[in-house]
C-alpha cells in the first residue's frame, strides 16, 4: 500500500476511492469551455467505469472515449477545439497512466546515482509511424504548414485531404471533432508500473511545462522541495519564466500536478 502526501494542483482533479486514487491534468488546446467540460465530466466517468470494470486499462479507455462522445454531443462547439489529458490511477502499488496528446507524466525515482526521470507517457505526434498510418488510412494528411514562399514552417500537423484545416499538431485528443474525421482519436495509450520505495513522486503536466523543461530537469526541480504544493508552484513558475524568455512574452497553457508518495517502512 502506497500512501499519498500533500497534493497540490493547478487545473487538476484528484478523486479518492477507498485505497485508490485518480489524478488528472488537462490543458485546453483551443477554448476553455472544452477544458472545463473535461474537468467536470472525465473524473466522474472514469470512476464509474473503474467501479464496474476490473480491467483498469479497458476502464480508462472506455472513460476517455465516453467523455469524447459526450463532448461531441454537447452544446459546446468543439469542431476546432479540444483538450489533451493525462490520468494516473493508483491502486495499491500499481500505477496505471492513460493519456491522449502531448501532456506528459513523469515519475521521480531516487537512486544511488541521483534523481532519475522515468517517462510514463510518450507524446502523440502525427509523425509517429502508427499514428501517421491511422491518419492516412482515414484520408487525412500529415504535413507542415507552408508560408507564402512555399517553405515549410512549424511542426507537422493533421489536415483534411483537400484543405488546410484543422491543423492539429497531435494525433490524439478529446474534442476536435473535425480532426477525428481524419484519424485523430480519443482512445488513450497506457503504461503500467509497480511502485518501489525509490519512487518518490509523479509529475503530470501539459506541454506548456515540457516545451522548455526536460523530464529530468522537472524531476530535479520538484525534488528540491518537501512540499508537493511548493514543488508544483516552483515548476510552474520556472516554466512561465522560460516562456517569457524564449518567446518574448507569449506563454502557452501551463498545467501541472505533483503527487508525492509515502512508502510504509
């Protein structure tokens, strides 16, 4: 049994079910209405599926897909708006993480060599072979945007076959109804890990954190603070300052969660 200590959140939800916990971080890709909808509905839907379904990965997948369908049928215009999400579910010592998009989960592990960063997720980029194959099969395109001179610029994005829309820079998301027509999916990937006493905390955060901070550096920042609240605040502040420096005042959505574990002796 792993106990959880001092959770601090920014755009974050924690649900506890007896000896189980769900942690979630989700930024918005475009439009805070979508993000608010996901924040309100996804945890409740996940709890329902985890209560009824013994297969944790299957339950998490069902929850992600259900909230995506519910969002598409809501009054929110999500044709071009969506959200990424990363969820970690702790049951006993087993940590299962599910995610869509480029929100990332990282485990902080203390070893004799110092702090190690263990990535719990991999970004869903449309250039990944399996992701690109699914998009092309659905008659989508994966290309970079071109400028007036015909030169490619920016990241690879998902487009309709004969139009330069929607231009989503990831291959999985909640919402983004138009992109779903050409292979973007709300079905999450999963990772499963058995926690050991050396595993001290997890960081769940949006790409606004990871744009200029590596997983290793994030773990080293968090490890400096005993309080999860202070660690999270420092990580968010550092990400914010780097955006100001690197992008001359432009700041992406920054969402971060720090969860510390207490292992019984």
